[in-house]
């Protein structure tokens, strides 16, 4: 017999947590169902959900599903659940018609776990390269609050918005890449006047092109390493603290936080529990860790403003507005306004990064041109003077 920690909700919506002995996770879930309880989370003590074998390969980190594909998957799952289809049948349906091969395979495997009483969030955690921490965190919150379909729909909407923002940045990365490659290949051109095209061909084949390939592979490997679940804390720290880009990451985290906290209040969840769930839904481990202390502040009688200050995520202005809304009894409305404001700030941050990056690329191209001209003067005219016999 093994010990399983569970979280479940009864027909009246009351949430209970505990530990029970059972032969397997499915047996524990079945026993809870016989007691009239709906399991939202269950795991063997000391262990998390088992990661699927094919998800342990580092190659999975090199190519994550696009935000568009993930958004479509979550939107379809939300639609099926809202139509009254149970989680197992909904996931089985997605296993037959989801476009992305990996998501389709995962859906088929998750359906088996759901049939045995596992929660959607726990099943998603088995696929860390398909469902990132902010997705599983938000889904777990939705299951706890009895608002799974609403959370999935919110995640799908966020994915669509974030896909549009990151698409612009991907084009900028491509643009920068092309400029850098051209700069590397073009700057030695003037030397061909003196040394000939054969020299340039040898240089390109032995140094320039291999150097570009190695740099490209290094970027791909670096991105894959950062996408690995074990690097989540480091990746989060980089995203929240790197100059310029950190603003976009922080506004994105704030949107996710407020969306989840708003849903928790709409579902009638305790405020401390909602803050913890919302912090987990940001996808940033350090924010989720701070949420434990923030939740304890609320449970000990502190205000929401004090808890939000402890998170170190929201601007002081927003903390004051949300704290005042809590006292006035219109917290849900204030969170809605905060979401709109944060989305505007996120869009503005993206515009700033885009504009700055384009200017930087133009400046880089200008520097490359000046270097090329300097090389031209140094080599082309020197060669002419040499052939003319002029010292």
C-alpha cells in the first residue's frame, strides 16, 4: 500500500485535502469518487507525476509547439468541457483531431490517466515540453476552483495574444541574423582587390561560413538548454532581470496573474488560495515561492496589498488600486481593469523593443558599411598606388 496526497471537491463545492492509503493512484481516485468527491489533484507522497518516456529527450526542448498550436488545443479542450463532455472523452476526441503530432500523442496518453481519475493538470505535467509551468499552474488552479473550462479558454486567449507579440520579435531575430551574416560575409570583400577571389573563397569556406554555422548551432543549443524544465528557475530569473526585455516578461506575468486571480474570485475561492494559484500561473518559480509567504500574510489577517507587495511582481500603483478595491468590495472589477492596463503596457513594451531593435539593426548595418569602406580605402587604393609605383 502506498500513501497518496489528494485534493478533491464535493458536490457542494467544498474543497478538502488529505492523505490516504491505496494500492495505486487510480484506486485512490476511485475510492474518493465512491465517497462522492471529484479529484482535482492526486499524487503519491514524495513523488510528482511520472514524465512520459518520450518527453525526457532533450531533443524535445529544441522545438516546442507554437503558441498558436497550443492555443488551439486549449481552446478546443475548453469548448468540449463547456459542452458537458467529461475530461476523458474530451481528451480522447482531441487525440483524434489535433493537428500537432506531439499534442495528439500526448492527448491520447492523457486520456488514459484521466480515465483512472487523475487531474488534467497532473496529466499535463507529464509533458513539460508541451505544457509549460504557467499552463499547468493555471489549469491546476481552475480545477481547484471548479472553473477548468474558463481557465483553459483564458489560456487560449492569452496564447493567441502572446503569439502575435512573439512573432514580431522572431522576425526581428531573423532580421538581425541576416544583417550579421551579411556583415561577416561582405566586410572582407575589399581585400579581394589585392588578394583575389580565390583567397576570399578559401576564407569563406574555411572560416566565415563554419563560424556562422557554429554560432547558429550554439544559439539553438542554448535555447534548447533554457527550455529544459530543470532550467526553469534560471530562465525565469534571466527573463525578469534582463534589461529592455524584462519589461515584456513582467507585463506578461502580470496579465497571467490577474487573469487567474480574477477567475478565483469569480469562483468564490479564498483569497490566499487564489493568490497562490495566480502566482503559480505566472510560470515563474520564484514568484510562486514568494506566494506562500503572501498567502500566510492574508491568512494571518493581512490585506491583499501587503500580500502583493511580498510577491515583488506588481507595480506599487497597481498594488494600491487592487488593495483599495478589496476594501471597497469590487476586487473582480479592479482586476479586470488591471488586466486591460497590463495588456496595453505589454503591447507598448513590445513596440518599444521592436522600434529599438530596428534602430539597432540599422546602426549595426551602418557600422559594417563604415568598416567595409575603411577596408576598401586601405586595400583598394593601396593596390592602385602600388601598381602605379607611387609610394
